[in-house]
């Protein structure tokens, strides 16, 4: 597999996993790390950038939710959005440290947009959370945790 295909596929899977489709970028990253044909550092960086960009897309959708309401691609599970809003009201921007988590992470990034979280704190916290998750996965594969 060429490096371009590997990195592009990983980027797309990480981006899509953070947005509208239930895709698991961890499986793609794990397969590429185990294969060992690409730089682990670059794989972690590409996955992180793709996943954070997907979260930024969610944030932008949240910022525009009133204008976009009812469009087929903006429909989120209402219960998940309610839970995410409750988390966000309770913990504020620090709830974004759970942006990596299944089921609640993506709605949290949408709620951050709805509640007008500034982009810089959003980017910093989400980058820490999502990159940390990929690093933990890598360390787990190495047997270090």
C-alpha cells in the first residue's frame, strides 16, 4: 500500500469518524501501526488532524444550527444532544476533554458550537483529547499501558 493511500485513508476515516457517520478510525490506525510500513509519528499526526478537523466541522454546524435545522445531514440523536448540553452546562469547555468518547463526544462538539465556545479554546482542548486518545492507543499497542 502506498504511503499516500495509507495516510489519505487514515485522514478520511478520522475526519468522518468525528462527524456524521459511525466510523471507527481507531481500527484503521491500529491496522496501519501494526503493519509498520509508515511512520508511527506521522500516522498519529494525520489521524489527530483529521479527527480534530471533523470536530471543527461539528462546531461549525453547531454555530449554524438554527439556519441548518431540519437538513438531513444535521440530524443528531436528540437524547445525545440533551445529554451533551447537560454535560456542557455542568463542566463548561472542559467537557470537551470527552470529545474523543463514543456517543457523547460528537454531540459535545456540536453543543460547543451552539453555545458559542470560541474556536481557540475549543481547538486546544479537542486537540489534547483526540490526540491523547490516539497516543494512548499506540502505547497500548506497544504494551506500555
